[in-house]
C-alpha cells in the first residue's frame, strides 16, 4: 500500500474483516474454488499458487502513486472460517469497492454485512464510495443497496456504477 489508507480490522456482529495476507491463500482457494462463483466476476478459480502470487502483489501495494489497494478476508466470528473477501481501491477521496462470498455461504447476508461495514469505514474516513455491478446480478445489486449505495445511469464495461449519496 502507498500509505494513504491504513487497513485495519473491521468488526461487525457476525464478521471480522481482517487485512488480507498471503497466508490466507490456502483457505481462500477453497472458498473461491466453485466455478459457478465466477459467472459474473469472470475468469475461473485460481490455483493455490496463482492465488498466493495475486495476494503477494496485493500486499506489495499498487504501483501507481496515490493509489491504495485495501483488501480484507471476511471471517465468521462464530467459528473463524473464512467466507469471502472485500476490497477497496482508493484514489484520492474515492474508493471503489467490491465483494465476493463463496457460494457455500451465500444467501446468509454475509456479503451485505461486510459491504456495509466496509462502506461505513471508508465514509468515516471521508471517502466517496463507488461500486460497479453487472445489471443481471440481482444479489450483488442487493448488496450494494444494503451498503447504502445507489445506482446511477452510468455504465462502464457493461456494469452499472453505484455510489454513496453525497451528504
């Protein structure tokens, strides 16, 4: 990270958002391993080695000056199991967020809870928050709405831009 945003743990009633590290790759390879999960996010499940390499790049930080890559794993407080990730790319006062929860844990509100916590954390730090959601991905749109984001008329690469309303 370039140092503008210090990633820290974020806690909710059921979840802990823990700064992502290479050591999480083993468990996350299982969480993200279902090919169906990639229907909207693209690509295919990564091998453990590929995931470790990606996490190492993320830990090293964005190569662009003034850009912070902020990544967390989503851990259940009840049993310590990892269930997904949330992330924010912060440039200036804008943070673009994304979330993914493994298919085995979908439909339980974990993505909404994690996204709400992340958006709140970023807004508390003065950031405008945006997300891009495929218009056919109703569940992700519901997560964006639950996190307080509203859709705009802007479409980028086939995805609708959602953003935090200005106070």
